[in-house]
């Protein structure tokens, strides 16, 4: 049964987390907006578009920041209650640490549900639309279509990319070249290709069939260069980015890759990492209790917040480092995604057990 005190503690923790999250998002949005200044004026990309791009990416950043915000927000809220002796009154009325932890865990569950909604329903489509629109506006002379494979119009050439990996190297590339009268002049195929820093197609094992007034000619080159208006960012629209997919879509894509005996590690890590992030929000709220009732109970609010910031940033950086290390050393996807959260959970349980 949820009591008035439960609702009071839940409201305090949720409100504190919301305030911290708003501050973090405001700082992140400002930094990201400044980072877009050099793109303003390129193509059709203007300042309102930069602002919209930054705003559309906020759900993804909110999902990433919510564990840190939950810890700092809970520390801030409980610290204020401790400073006003409200927690002392609660303890004096017979409310145990376990009972207070239950109330805090309710707030953690609500915040975890918010994180799940952000990660599954709001952030993926918002992130995908933001990046697609930004790329389209920055490359106004390029038109993009197609879903199964990537079709790109590049000047008088239409390019079909059958597969593109995350290093922007394409496989199975077909180039259809037309003249000013829209008549087909050549068909080329490359085993693999990429666009270099000078925006040129580097085509390996290139075979080309040319249609001339005299007849049909064939040509072959081990490495061919072709001019282009494209850049790697345009081609990246055909790459399935785990951050832009909900978990249900990721699981479906993992099954598809496994059926084709293809690599699934990065997508499995993305699924497990998203689940670990949601669960870590609950753990972070509970981690605030040892700081309020433990050795730092006499510390000021500023000191508690400083400790919370250090721990939160440490967890965030540790999680990212673990994800990158897992990719490099081919670690188990579950271990890669969950290890920082499991360590955090163990440390929280140990700290709570020591609270009196």
C-alpha cells in the first residue's frame, strides 16, 4: 500500500531528477548547437534547421543522461529533506531504512519506465528523422530514395549500393550514367567502393559497359576514380544504426542477420545496453540512500552533489569504455553491456547493507 509519505518521497525524487535532467539537456543542447555553427549556410541548412536538429536529438540524449540525472536528482532531493530534518522525523516515527528504500525504489521504477519509453518509442524515430533531415538539407543537390538497397542520384549518375558497412565501404555497387537527354550511356559495377575525403568514388575491380553510337564497349580497371557530389554522411543513411532502432526492430534484424550467418555482435550489444541503461536508473536512485544516511550524512548538499556528479560521470564513461572494449576484444555482448550495471548494483547493495 502506497502511503502519503511514499508519495511525498517519490514526488521529491522525481522532481529533483527532472530539474537535473533539464539542466543537463540545456547544457548539451547549447554545446551541440554551437557545434552546428560551421554547417549553417551549407546547402539548405540554416539556423532554424540547426535548432530543430538539436531539439530532435534531445530524447536520445535524455535516455543516455537519465541514470546520471537520477543519481544527482535523488541526492539533491534527499539532501534537502535531510537538511530540513524531515528524514530524521521519518526515522523517528518508526520508518526504517528498508521502508524508505521501498519508497525511493518506486520513484526509480517510474523513472525507469520513462527511460524505457524514451529508448523504445520516442528517441529512435526522432534520432532517425533528425539525422536524415540534416543530411538532406546539407546535400541539396543529392536526392535519395529506396529502402531495400540504397539508390542515390549523383549528378548525371544513379548509384545503387547493395550493402554498406559502418566503415562507409560499399559492396556491390552499380553505376548507371546518363547523358543530358536522359539516355543510358554506361553501366558499371564495382566489387567494392568508398568515397574519399575529396569526394571521389574509389571503385575496386570496376567493370563498365559503354553504349556508344558505334556499338557496345567494355572496359575493366582494378581501381577506378569517378567524381562525385556525395560524401560518406549521405551514404550512411543506408546503414542500420542501432541507436535509431527500437529493441523490437533490433531483435528482428538480429534474427535476419543470424539467418544469413552474418555478424550480429554490435546489434546484440545495443539491445542489452538499452536494457541495462533502463535498469541502472532504478539502481542509481537507490544508490543515493547511503550518501544521505551513511558516512556523508553530515556533509553539505554541495559535497553530496559533487560525489554524485563524479559517480554518475564515472559510470557513464565506464559504460561507454566497456562497450568500445567489447567491440575491440570481441567480448560477450551481455557481459559488455551489463558489466558496469552489475558492478553498480553490487556496490549499491553493499552500501545499503552497511547503512544503519
